[in-house]
């Protein structure tokens, strides 16, 4: 299960990289990393985030993502993957600030490619076709509270 989570994360980064390479704007740069930015206050962190995006500083983006989600990625466990039309609904547990969190995530095959990518699909949308699955999703996420 942990391997699937790792594969999903790598695929998401690959899709994001591909999309960014197709977008107009500056080319992606290796960048200088998080040390070049100020994250000491909420305002400074917000401004630094804008600067990182403007500079397309991939090193800082990756460092920030890994730092901010370290506990989550270390404790993530895929509990179940349920097919739903062209999607799969993933039931995932992980720790966040020392507390267990229970989330669902949608995955969908990228059209014309042999890869899967995250795709938001909430219980409201699922309920239109599968009320039982929607209830399971809601119950799963309520376990976090």
C-alpha cells in the first residue's frame, strides 16, 4: 500500500511538471531552495510563496512540500481503493500534528496517457450515482473530528 502512495505522489509530481513545462512564463529553475525565503510569519510565508512561484524555484517548492508534509507522508496508509466510474476513490489515513486524519481522494486516468492523477471528487458528486459509497466517504472523513 505504501508503494501505491509513493507511485501516486511521483505521478502527481510528473503531471505537475509536465503541466508547468507547457505553461507560458519563465522556465523552471533549480532555484536556491527555502533558505533564500522568509517563512518566519504568516505574511512573510505568503509573500515568499508568491516569490517562489514567480521565480519558478523548483528546489524551494520541493523542499517546502517535503517539510510541510513530512509527518503526513511518513504515516500515510492507503486503507482501500474503490472503483467509481472512471475514478478510484482512495480511503487514506495519516497523522497530522500528532492526530490521525482520515481523508478520501479521487484518482482518474489521464486521457490519452497511461497514468493516474489526482482529481477532486467529493461525496456530494458520488451520491448522485452511489449513495452508499458517498455515505462511506462521509463517515470515513468524520473519523478525523
